[in-house]
C-alpha cells in the first residue's frame, strides 16, 4: 500500500516537473517573441509578414514554378527558393547515395588498386572544406565549358555551353495521360507477374521466364498506346540566339556545380558509413553464405547488405541532413536556393531580418525532421523482426 | 555566412536584449566613450572603399567616415572600418554593430521608412549602368534582350535591372550573386554577357578585370541612385552630425577653403568663412561637438572636391568626371545649406 502511494507520488511529481519545464520553455519563447516585437517597433523597424504578398520585383534564374519579377510576390519567391533547395537536395542525395555505396564497398574490395583508389577518394574529399570544393567545381565547370559561340551541339538537339546544358523539352499533348495510365498499368502487371513467378518457384521449384512478358507489358503496351493516341509528344528543341540559347529545358551550371559538389563530398562520408556497416556484419555470415554456394555478388546483396543496413541507416540519415543543410552554400555561386532568394534578396529588400531568418530556420528544421522521419520508417522495414 | 551570422545576431539581440544604445544613450556619447568611430564600408570597391595592400582604408566613402572622426576626435585615423556586403549592411547598422554606414547605398523610400534607418545626405549622385565585352559589338543597353546579366543581390541594381528589361519589353536572364566580387568574376569568366551596378562602381570594377580594354561601359544610365550615408532612426543629433559633415565639405569647396589654405582662412574677414571654421558663433557646440569641428574636417580630410578628385576623380585611376556631383554653382547638384 505504502509502496504504491510512494510510486504514484513519484510519478505525479515527474509529470508536474515535465509540465513545469514545458511551460517554462513556452514562456521563454513567448517572452522572446514579445520582446522582439516591442524592440522592433521601438527601433521603427517594420515587423510582421505584411510583405508576403507584395511584389518581389527581382528576377530569379531558375524557377520550377511560374514566377515573374513584375507580378509575383515575395511569398512566391519563397516557394521558388524552397523548391530549388529541395531539387538540389534530392538530386544530391540520390547521387551521393549511389556513389557512396559504390566507393564504400570498393574500399573493402580484395582488388588492391580498387581498394586504394576508393580509400584515396575518401581521404582526399572529406578532408577538403566543402566551400572550396564548391568553388572548385563551379570554376571547373564554368571554365571547361565552351563559350556561347563555341557551343557544343550534342546528339538529339541538345546544346552545351557555359550558360548551361540545354535539352529538348518534352511537350505533352492532352491525350498523353492515356499513355501514362497504360505504362503504370503495365508496371503493376509486371510486378504481379514477378510475385506470381516467385510464389510458383517456391511452391513447385519450376522456373518461369518472365523477362520477355514483362518487357512487353512495360514497353510494348505503352508504345502501342502511344501510337494509338496519335503520337501525343513532341520536343521543344533549343535554338541558338544572339546572346543565349532559347527554348528547351535549361540546366544551369550553378545547379550542376552545386549538385556535383554536394554529391561528391557527402559520398565520401557515406562510403565510410557503408564500410562500417559492412564490417559490422560478422564474417561468419559471409562464410556461411559461401558455404551455401552463393556467389560473392549474391552474398553481398542477399546476406551482408540487408544486415549492414541496420547499422548504416542512422548515420546515413545524418549525412542526408548534412547534405540538405550544406546546400545553403549555394549562395556563393549564385544558385537560387532558399537562403539565396529568401534570406538573401527578400531579406534585404524588405529589411525584415527577424521574420525572414526565423522562417528560413523553421523550413530547414521541417525538412530535416521530415527526412529523419522517413529514414526512421525505413529502419523499421529493415529491422530484424524480434520474436 | 557572415551575413547570416549578423542577421541571426540581430534576431537574438532583438528577442533577448533590451534596446542596446539608441533609447538610453546617444550614438555620439557611445562613439566618444569608445574612442573611435565604427564605420560600415564596402571593402572591395576601388575608389570608394577598399583597404590598400598595407591595410589602410582609402576611398571616397572611407574619407567621409574619416571626416566624421576628424570632427569628433580631431584625428581621422580613429575609425574602425567594417567591410560589409550589400546584403549585410542594413542588418549591421540596425544591430548596432556600426555607427554609420558609408557604403555606396541608394536612398529609397522603402529603405527610409521600413528599416528603422535614416539617410543623411546625398554624397554622390549616381545611376545604374552596364558593362559588356567589346567583342559583343553592343552599343546600347537596349540591344541586350535575352542576354545573361550578372548582378549583386540585395541591391537596387537587382530591382532596376528587372524593371528596365520589363519596361523595354526585353527578356532577361539574370544571375545573382551575394557579393559584387563574385558577380564580377562570373561575368569575366563568360557566364554573363553583361555586368550591371552603379556606374561609379563600373569604372572601378572594370579596372579590376584582367584586360580592362576589352570591356566597355554602355552609355545608358537606367536609374537614379542617390548614394547616401545611413544612420539609425531616432538619434537626431547623430543624424545632424553626419548630414552636416557632408554639407560643410560642400560649403568649404564653394568658399574656396581647402586642406592647404584652411589655416590662412582662419584669419579671413569673410563672415561665411568665419562661421564655417568656428571663428564666429557656437555652431559646433550646437551639434554636440567643438566649434572648430569643420576646420578639423577640412584640415585632415579636405573639402568635397578634394576628396572627390583624390579618390575617384582626375587624381585617381578612375577618372570620373564631376557631372551631377559638381557644385550647384558649376552646373551640378551638390548644394550645401548655409552655416548660420
């Protein structure tokens, strides 16, 4: 009886303490915001988000959504910057992951040259500051590309010069969506086919060849649909103008340099994470797999990596977060990311540092938390089910 | 990154601190107590604000801060210069990091009203221009439709550029950089067809290119850029000191008083000269300074014309003509209200 009272009291005390701490933090935050508002008005500095719908008036070099200097608002500029950050973050993560896994596994290779090359890459890249690498890539990319009048014409109508890479831009007619529907349907059928053949293989041991039927489903059917819909796709081919290339899909050198620098830099860290993960898997697992007659590629893919992933994913998440946050270095090479557009031009034109910086920090926090959440969900799928 | 640090520092100061200096103490008192003026300057713009290889700051905007220091301390060296980018500059002033911003800054209505800042006096009448390669064979900015233009962000240049292309129905591909240096470098590497900033800046920056003769400044001036030193709103005494520092330099030029003859002019019988130099009246004390404050400015820094010619005019590599910045008596716009 006494025992229970004591533990209840202790638990109650804990709850009260927690509520008090939360209230104190909340009060501190409110106090800071109130104080900031008071000080801003005392210093005659405009405050609030009233600027959000005012016309921005400045131009942005890369816009994934429609934006014009004359009509779009600061709010619109914010979204343009945010999307540019997400784009370079996503592209960087994909390439950094691929490169990081390749290098990390190569560093464990029995081939002396491959292992040394991978080791050299990691040591070179991760020991040079990212900012310097970014400037190197930007200048290397810009300097090595031809000037406008010496533009390289690439096959398929693409053009490459120091203003960027200009690809033919696909223009979809209205009934193109039918082709997409057929394509998605084909992919779903092909997946179903694969599942069925695995099931049948496990049940009866019979091998069903599914390569050609799958190919027909994924490629053949959409092609037929494409022809039936009257070829609803053509390309807007870039044209050389007096100063610039017009039309087509433009990939800025600033984007290429930033994505390259982020990928190469982060890949070096990911490689070490991967190496650590693979080494964490007991060597007995490899030996057991070999004893079962698995080839080395199969051993890696089916036995080692799935177990290594549990070790790899948490530090990998940190690397992804670093990559996204490092993308704000875009500011030095003129890539219009969130920091450059919003915490740069918008902050300076409106002069509202407190609001702009607070919002920018909140956005990075949200992106990072979302990335962590996604990775945590992924960890659950690779965790060993405990009985 | 420094800009971000400043902005974050401002946010923290506003959130956590009570208002630092402005409310209780005057800027003048703070400067006197500190023993030096802290002046926000450009840092990379030849002729206006840049440290030389020995680390001595020189330039037209720099001299203006030296003039304020001379007026307060009788010593033009008692200034600490803080190099600022276009993006940093207002935050640095708002947060109290600097006392005065003298960094080719355009006076606009929105900056005057919403930043908690005041513009003291137009020290240089400027306008925005374009620089292009000669090889481009462009003779007018109106031929630049579809061109890529490098520009520094957070400037009126960035906004004027979009306006100019829009109002002339030309299509624009602007590439913006955080600092003028980066924008200029990108222009030089061929990333852009044109580089745009205030035309005063163009003269200086053209000389920093590998081969200046390969580049020309186009004739069009597309905007009004009245450049002015900036102070925090609400400290009227300090605003007056900064404003009148400029005016007495103009007045001195108009009265023919310069570095060389200022001592002799102390014995002048001309009442205007006598009031300006503090021989008659208590005009300096009214500002919170000593009565010989203007004498100190001219003795140490010189009059407006001397500062102009030495830093950006015929005595400098830039060779900018006075133009709009000539005295009003010589067809320009520089006009100093009377000291009396």
